[in-house]
């Protein structure tokens, strides 16, 4: 295994095709990548993410190249190669190298070796006829936007003016945005330390820095010492929104519930910028361990409890909260650029089921809020069904709830065509929904 990092392309292609196949069976890309040995993982991840962002086009091309659907493993290898060859502006390898390495990959696999001639024929035909094939494929929404059709139609309905911008952003890589732990140092101080160490960054928002060159976290100066955390700029809005409102009220130490807290990104941010005590709940005990790890690294303290937020009888001590952050489970349709597998994993029916769960959680937690207390409801979704529709329905029947000025749905934004950092990087963030509700006295 000594030379794994320099594994030949054919081997990386085989691993990527296997990973794609596992995602298509329902596993998340993160789960699948965890199984790959660490020296090979970054290379396979780069290939897999590239493929997932072009999978609709690759599937459409394959239908045109093969009269009958090939067996699943053959289909996965062909889709991998086609996705890597079909976008002229973003080629990772010269097309002829890619084709010969894909055929080598098939020959070296017991499962695929009999299909090597077929794979060779499909890919050579693609190289010869690609202009016509691509033109024809692009007439289909799936191939043009690389999202399932139901997803595209939903965006067209929710955002008649902006649906194309959202889909374009979803298909671009996201920048590496970090949040500075301002309990420990200012944004400018960390920016200077990084610059002196040859890690240039650009400030974004009030607490963020975007690294010009993304790095694994353990290589980021100060990360292990708790000077910063990885957090998208859109996610950094949560703690700021609560702080802006809470600081208008004369309360000693805020008592805040973070109802869906793991892995603790927003819990930590609240503790970094406010004088507050936080109860951080999450239903998933393994993810609760992550909250504790993060708090420890950052030098912060909260009470962390594993529980179903809706089972208030089980975990609530009957003391009302000044504020509740409900970062509810959702489709994650706003963070597709960081997780290109999400669009292929979700089913249309998931959206209504998630929206119902979000409504139930809102109903269960509302009674725990003190009079004039604040509840920040958020999701990392851009579907109206998982944001504004949930809140509107809640406000219609809850006469004790008022909505304060709120961002609503933030749609994902990119600063450059390929997600590179530019001077106006301040506008670059994932998709989110935020609604700030207040309990009337
Ligand atoms: C969007 S993530 C939260 C991200 C977190 N707020 C942060 O900023 O790091 C949603 C979380 O809700 C948790 N969750 C789902 N259903 C829950 C429930 N009924 N009660 C408590 N937590 C729940 C999931 O385990 C998941 O960790």
C-alpha cells in the first residue's frame, strides 16, 4: 500500500464507479468515501463529485450509446467515464487517456472483464460522435441541469426567475469558508497569521474567512487549537440573527435551546458571540459526541443531551427558554454544491414528509418559549415547502406568534463561474431558510 497515493487512473476509475454504484443504491457519498483507504480518498472524492455533478448528462448519453441498459456495474463504469469526458470545459484528463484507462479498468476487474469490448465500443463512439450526441442530449432537462426532473420543476415553481441560478450554483464547487472563534481572536488577527504562514484568505461576513486554497482541517493553522471552525457563510447567519434581537432585551444570561444541534456548528457560534447558556439536544448519540468534541476544541461549554426534541416530557426541566434555535432536519437542498449526491438520493415524496416533521417539531417546542422569547426556525433547504410554507401554516393558526424581519429563503450564490474566491466573496453562501418568530406577551 506504500504507493497508494499515486494509484493508476484505471484503479481510481474502478473505485469511483463502485462508489457511484453505492450512492445509487442509497448510501451517502460520505459513507461511501469513508470505506476507501485514506491515501486514495481525496482522488476518488474529486472524481466522484465531478461525476455526480454531471450524472444526468452521462446517463442520457449512455441511453443513446447502448441499445439495451447494461448491467449495473457496467453502467456505473460507463457513466463515470462519460461524466468525466462530457464537459469539455472541465476535463480532468485527456479524453483518449480516459477511454483507454476505463477499458483497462474493465479488463482488470473480474466482474467487468467480459464487458470490456462493449465499454470500449461505447466510449470510442462517444469520442467520434460527441458533438451530435451532446446536442441531442441537451434537449432534456435532466441532461442540461444534472438534477432529477421533479427537483428542477419544483425550483421552477418556487423561483420562476432564479431557478437556473440555483441549479448553476448547485453544480459548482463551494469555497472553504471558516468561522473565526472571536472569543479567542479577531478575524483580522487570524487573517494575518494565515497570511504570514502562506495561507491567504479573504474576509466574508462578520466572522468568516474564505481560504484561497482549501486544505484538510488538520492542516489549517489554529484549527486544532480552536481558533476557527468550518462553517458556510449562510450557516453563520443563525447566531447573528439571534444575537441582534436578543441584545435589544435587558436579560442577564440568555437561556437558549439548540434543539437539533449536532455537530454543534451553531451551538458553538452562539457561545462564541453571546453571553448565554445553551442546552444542545440531538437525537443521534454519535453526532452528540461530535458536539462535545467541537466544544472542547473551541474551549466552550454547553449542556449536551441526546434526546428526541419532541419528547419534551423526557428532557425538559420546565424552565422556559429565552430563545430556541430549531435547525430542523430537511432535504438539505441548499447545500447541494458541497454534497453533490443529495439530489440523487432524495425522492420527491421525501419533501412533504420532512415538511410535516418540521411542523411537528415547531409545534412541540413553541410552548417551551418564554413570553416575548424568540424562536429561530431554519433549514438548509431552498424548497418553499421546507421553509416559508411551514412558517406560514404555523402563523395562520398560532395567534401568539409574530414574525420579525427575517431573511426567508437564501438561495445559494457563487462568486465565480467555478466557485473561485473573488473580491465580492461576501455574497457566496449555501442555500438556507431563516424565520425569526417571537412569542407575543
Ligand atoms: C441540520 S442538522 C443540525 C446542524 C447543526 N444545527 C449545526 O449547525 O451544526 C439536523 C440535526 O437534527 C437532528 N435531529 C433529527 N431529528 C431530531 C429530533 N427529533 N430531535 C432532535 N434532533 C433531531 C439530526 O440528528 C441532525 O443532527
